[in-house]
C-alpha cells in the first residue's frame, strides 16, 4: 500500500530499483540465449558477471514457478505456458518483476482469476503475473472532492468487495453476477452490467489507480489531478502498466425490486419493440432471448430505496432464484428440462450484492459458460435483432446449431473524455449488448458460429468488440491505440491489435 508515511522508504526503494534496472541492463548483454530468445533464469545462474558495479539484486518474495507448467482459463478454452508464473505478495514484488527482464522475461502480463473467455490470458514464454494475493480492502476514505471511496487492491475479487461494503451500509453500483472477477482486471478492461445507478461498467467508478509502470515505478493517477491520463489508462488492458491498487467510488446501499416476465413475439421487429418498451419502464433491464423462438425472459429492475441486505420477507424465493441463476450461468444457460425453474416473481425486493455469486472451476466435460460480447447503440437495436435473427436461422438451417440464448445488457455511456477508447467510447448515450451464449466453449459448431457472427455483429451492424470478452477477433475487428502499449507488457495477442 502507498501511505503518507512512506515517501522516504519509497525514495530508497526507487533508488534501489533504478540501480537494479541499470544492473539488469548490463547483465542482459551477458545472458544465455537459446534460438535468439533470452532464457528465464535465476540471476545467480548468469555468468560471467558483467564488469563494473556489482548488480543490485531486487528481492522478490512471492510465489515463483518456472518449471514449465501450463495455466488455463476458467472455461478451459485457452492454455498458456509462461516461462515464469508469479504471484506477488507486495507491490515491491511487482516492481521487482518488472525491472528484471532476465529473471522475468518479457512480456509481463497481469491476470486475476483468469475468467476471461479470450486469449487475453495467453503469454507463452513470458511472465504471467497473477494478482490474487494482492487482495486487501484497505478502507473507506473521503477524497478531496468529498466523495466516499474504497481503497482496494487489484487482486480483490468482487464478491469479497461487495460483502465488505455491505457490512458498512455501502455499495458500488456495478453489481454484475460475477463475483470472482478481480478489481484490477475490471479497472483496466471491459465489463457490463444493467446497473440501477451509474453507467454499468466497473471502470466508470474507478477514480484513481496505482500501477507499476514499465520502469518499475509506482505511479498514481487520479481523476482530480490527471483526469485525461487516468481515462486513457482505464482503457489499457494492462498494456500501460500493472494495477496494484484502486480507489472506487461508493454510495449508500440501496435495494432493488425485480419484475420478471416472459415475452414471446411473432417477429424480430415486435421483439425489439417489446424490449425497448420494457427498458423505458424501469431503471435497468436485463434480458435473455431465445432468438429462434423470439422469446425473452426479462428482469426489469427498479430502485427500491435504501437498504443493505435482502429483506427476510423476500426469502426463500430470492435464494431459490439466486441459486437457480448461478447454476444456469455456471452451465452456460444449457437447457435443463428436468429442473423446475423458480417462480417468476413479480416484484421481489433484494440487495443486488446478494445476487453476485462465485463459480466453481469446471472440468472439461462439464457444461460451462462461454459467450461473445458486442456493444451496439440502443437506436440500432431493431436492426441488431432482425439481422441476428436472420443469421441465426440460416446458420441453424445449414448446421443444426444455435446458441442457447442471447444476453442483453444496457449501459449508460459517459462523455468520450471519460472513456476515450474501446467499449462505450461513443459519447453520451445508451449502449446495448446482444451476446450469444453457449455451454461448451470447445464445440466446433459454436466456434464456427461465433467466428461467422463476428462479421455480422462488427462489420455489418457496426458493433464494438472487446479483446477480453469477444473471441476469435482479427486485427480487422479491433484496434487498440498504440500509445497505450509498452513493450514490456505487450503480449503477442495484444500486439496484433495495436494501431
Ligand atoms: C461465469 C462467468 C460470468 C461472467 N459474468 C460477467 C458479467 O456479468 N459481466 C462482465 O462484465 N463480465 C462477466 N464475465 C467475464 C469476466 O468477468 C471478465 O472477463 C473479467 O475481466 C474477468 O476478471 P478476471 O479477474 O478473471 O480477469 P483475467 O481473466 O484474469 O484477466 C483479464 C485481463 O485483464 C487485464 N488485467 C488483469 N489484471 C490486471 C491488473 N492488475 N492490471 C492491469 N490489467 C489487468 C489483463 O489484460 C488480463 O489479460 C463472466 C465470466 C464468467 C466465466
């Protein structure tokens, strides 16, 4: 943690780190090479020692594994074999990793829970840095603008943060169902939620970040002092630096009332009109659509006033809904004809934080969530549904395959100065997602569908895609501004999108 009493220690550490960078650069010239690649090695193994001053060894104390193990994403779709895998236990550990390209070969890429569905977590031959042990919640503060903010480390999982805030009568408005995702990943990456308040993506609430830059320096950016730089950084996916700590704005906790209903329409146009009407009626709308049958299960959310915990009066129905939703998400919305769905309650009141869940790591033969994310402007919803319907019907006719459902989230966009790149960067307005969902990430027909649908969603419908939530992207589908990326942090996966 950076604290007010630390400057002298920090200055000492920085001096040590700078000396280490110089020493490491000198050592690099004498490093053993194989096939043109610098080998991962302990500094002690590097011989002969470079002339000049004795290199300063920056101590690294966290877990280090360099025995060639493979690491897999949650859905078991992507595997990576980094030269070194590290789990830092202090910010100094992260700095020690970044400044030492001999012991920790480039690129250094951060990950949290590795839940992402794309190849964002792949870093073969580099250094995979997992933040999960930097997971403290350091307290609530009032910042210079008078806002209440929670100071939280990058590896903290969202469910842990929600529980901690609930116990203090507080919340963050972003309360998507995923409890395992980490703060650092969400602050620099893409997210979506149909939130009662706020825009509906996590990074919108992040008012300051502390990160380790490519020199190994701890840098803090706050929207009060460095608004533009912070906004850019929050679009960087870890390519500008590794987040170790965030300040996230918090509000008094409030309850939500959900009205669940099912709509079945005769045409895609009528379905789009029904969804728009439902959206206008409530504070936040979330819909699952079975496209082929033009059937939508709708969750219209309304603010239900102040409140922290789900009222006892809502039980046991609420818990039944929560458990059923968790299983359904875990299993990628695979239909379960033998399981009776919970009653579609018409007005249940609950804490949205109580609906956030944890998901077990599935085995290869288990149904498990996989999806593709696309952002569209709400004004385009009719066309999106019509063309997606036509595409899905045609694909189903030819191949006998269709996704289980499509998830529709609504996100309120901020001025482009607050979100200059990537998702939600189109200036004020409302974005809507239309995301196909399936239960077997490695099913060849699902992959074929997803690749072909990328063309429709991105190139025909003008949707925006995400490098951490949309799979099978090509450089023609996505551009990440080159100025956001530093060589030390840029994996092969990300290099293809820079422009
Ligand atoms: C069951 C399930 C449900 C989901 N539900 C939702 C949902 O409702 N809403 C939603 O938005 N998403 C959802 N997702 C997607 C998932 O939450 C996001 O992809 C999220 O970013 C994953 O967090 P993570 O900690 O696992 O990130 P990881 O997959 O570990 O990392 C993703 C990327 O984030 C960046 N990153 C990670 N840590 C840092 C850091 N410290 N500093 C800088 N950059 C960093 C890197 O680019 C990294 O490759 C769901 C996924 C699953 C599997």
